[in-house]
């Protein structure tokens, strides 16, 4: 059994192979021709890897590897400026040995791939501008889930600071027809029929009065178990839902700020979660007091404890982005996060102690774990 950290960065995907004790890693990469890679995921049964990303220059697409990253194949959703340049200047393309690129199937409608999820044999991709795509052949070809964007109100969705992005895809492993999406800044959307219909779920709990929690979702996770407990970090705090996102309750009290990006949940205990608060939207978006801390709750957000051992406690100005924190399924559970300064930190004792297992990477955009038998 091997465990890896899959890391998406602004200059390609990386695979961090962990030793058996999860204490050290070896870094491989960058992969995917140096594309900006927003999210990397893998299949624990086959070991196949997928990396989604792109941008104005490269276009948008999903890379896939069947040999643990040794080789990669790209499936493009849309073209970028480089493709246009090569098509308009075939002599330059020939001089560089670059084949004339085909027109991608969703040209001029997708800017970048932001999120990936492999659900019951189907690969889903969330993109910018916000839309959902699905692939039934392992990421080789794609179709758009039209029902999401065709629902009433979609025309009024507003972008966040990074644009209108579908950055989070969450599923119920026992009931794959149930999924939740996070769109910044349109809110949370849920389906219970495999994407045929969708509901907008941003209501506060009755105990907090009528109203909505805010539409700028930063990240969302589903807790283990059958109860459809979800947690989200958004632009105004951390929230918990005990009813599949039909209602949300603030659990921000006890945290040093109401602003941050990622949230991660324990693989077995639905009441244990971790967040990384930042000092605020307009104060620099770095740890409060320039001292890094992961905050942990073991009671569903009723109380919080800061975990600092091994983290920098002076002059710390990095940011942890929305998809850059995750957990593994080991015993005890591991917790991992990456920074925009190119470091990856790991805790193999559920957040009690931390060590820097990689440094000097490009800006880390996402971190996921993959365990393959």
C-alpha cells in the first residue's frame, strides 16, 4: 500500500510520495507541461490520476495519467491564446515542432478547470465560468451537465474575486446520485437524482432567523457517516449543516476571524474538522498575528482549539487556498495543507504536531491524498 499527496500548483502538478510512517516525502514533477493546475485527484482502485486546470494562455483541460505520473494525456475543453497563435502561424508551429491544435469541443466557453471528482465511475469537472461537465470514459471526452445552468436564476449568478467558479464537488459515497456543488459567488447547489435537477441551498437555520448565509462559498466538505453533515468555509465564517445543506448554522464563534479558505474533515468522526483562519479579506489574508495555526474542533464546531506545534510562529505571511487542505484515512488520521509560498505541511497525529514535508514548490493551489493498495 502506498500513499501520495497530489499537489496542484501554478506551474504544474506534483506527486509527493510518502514513506510508510508518513514523515517524509519525495517530490516528483512538475507534470502537465507546466500548466496552472487547480486540482489533482486519483482513483484508489486503479491509481489513475487526473489534473484539471488551464487559463487564458493554455486553454482549459483535464490531464490524465495511468502510470503514476510518468506520462500524461490531455483532453482539452477549450483553446487558449497559444492554440490560436499556432493555428494562425503554421510556419512557426512547424519550426517549434508543435502540431496545429484542433478546435476544442467547448471553445470560448470555458476558461479553466477548477475542480474534479470521481464519483461511481464518472469523472466530474467544475469549471470557470461556473458549469459542470461529466466524463464516462475516464476523462477522454466530456459532456456538459446542462441542467445546472438551465435552472431558474442561473443568469443572475455573480462572480467572486477569482471569477464565477465551480470549485467544489462533494458526493455521498453510498448514494452517488447525491451531490453538492460550491460556486463562488452563487452558493451551494445540491442534487439527489444524479444531476437531473438541482436545488439552491443557502438558507440559515431557523434558530438563527430567516435569511441566507452568503453565496461566496470558499470550500465545502461532507462528513463521514450517513447523516449528510456538511461543513463550509465561506466569505463570512464557517458553517455546519446537519440536513444535507437544506439549512446552515454558523460555527465561527471561537475562531480568531471569520475569514479563511479551506476546511477539512476527519475520515471517520463527523464531529472533527480543521480550518485555517486568515486575518481577514482586506487585511492581507495571512494568519492572525503572522503566526500560523490550524484550528480544530472535535464537537462539530461548538468549540475550537488552535494547533501550532511545528508551524511558524513569527513573520508568517502565507495563505492557504480553498482546495489546499485535506486529510487521509490512516489511523491516526493525517492532515495536510499547502501554502502560496510553496510549502506543504503534514500532521500524522490529527493536527497535534506539524512538520514541513516539502518546500520551494510553486504556489500550491490544491492538496489531495491518494492511497493505492
